[in-house]
C-alpha cells in the first residue's frame, strides 16, 4: 500500500503520454482519442486489478483518476479544436468551466488517495506528535492505521462488555477461585510467563483442567495472541507469552473441566524495552 501514490502518478503519466501519442500520430479528434485511451485502460487495468486485488477502495481511486486524466485532456484539446475551427485569435485560452471540473475531480482523487494511504499505513511518525494527541502512557510507537473490519467483532464486544449475565451467574455459582498474574514484568517482544491458579469452591487445587485464552490488542485484531496453558500441578497453570506491542492488552481466558467452564477477563499493561 505504500506505493499507492506511485501507482497513481505513474499510471496517470502513462495515460497522458498515450493520449498525446494517439492524438499526434492519428487523425482522431480529442474526444475520440480520449475514448480510445479509456478503453485501453479498462482492458488492461481491470484484469490486472483482479489478479492483484488490494480492496475496493484502492480499485475505485485508481479507476477514478485513470478516467479523469484522458477525460480532462479530451476537454482541453476539444476546446482548442473548436477555437481553431472558429478562427479565434486567442487560440489556446481555456474556458474556466472545464478547468473547474477537471480541477475538482483531481482534488477529490488526491484527497481520497491520501486518506486511503493513512488508513492502511497510518500517519508518518514525524506528524504524530503534532497532529495527534499524546498517548496516556509512554509508548515507543503510536499506530494510527486502520486495519479494516474486525473478524468476530460481535463476540469480542460481548466478551468485553460482559452483558451475558445468565452465563456469568451460572459460572459464579460454581465458586471456583481463579487468580492470574505474571511471574515477571512483561515487556514488548520479550517472553514472560503468565500463571493462573485455580481452586474449587472448597479451596482445593483444581487439577486436570484445560485453560485457554487470548490476549486482545483492540487496535488491530491481527495482533491478538491466543494461548493454551500447561498444567504445573497443585492448581497452577502457566504459559510463556511474548506480546508484540507496548501498552494495554485485554485478556480473556477459559478454565474448563468435566464439561464445566468458567470465563475470566482482565487487562494488563506491557512495558517498552528496558533501558
């Protein structure tokens, strides 16, 4: 996606060159030359886009700009042809109306290209401190990219909002005591051990359970970290985790044994690299 501006610029330049070559070396009038350029563009661009699909937004912005370029050139040179045929003295002076139309669509295409680039790549680091508010906690890198639709968003929203009250009440009735915590201080990109202690309603260690869960990074679901814990005995379960980002992580995990299941939710903060 970082080459969006390049593909738009090079593609527009190629279409403009093709228009000038057709208009110069054939007897086609400006509008006819523009129509030929658009037809050639569609013949090449649509199959190429299908083979290298990058999303409807990227396809739309390319298609819009690639149509605007020959269309604008057709308007400009058609006006010149009309003035030359009428024998006007000021051949080459353009009427403001077609220039406004071409300029309007060019601005729209440019703004859309910038928005698409920011959505996929985020804002350049040198602008983040100026245009975005400072984060509430020190982090090494601020991500402003939008990853798109989040898979399973409804399930995640249910887990974090905790509105399935009947399920939670049934789980609470079992009386299981569950505690979780890190054995050390979690840091970005460094492996640390998460430990969970489970005891039944009588306070005895709950052994033979299956403990699984996920660390949720809400800014980008692609960074979520699922895990399955290993049993250490005496009701303790552990897993080694290396979380890729500094900041807040939400934690959702399940303790299951003999068909009974309890869900736990928490959050933790991962620090940046030491030093």
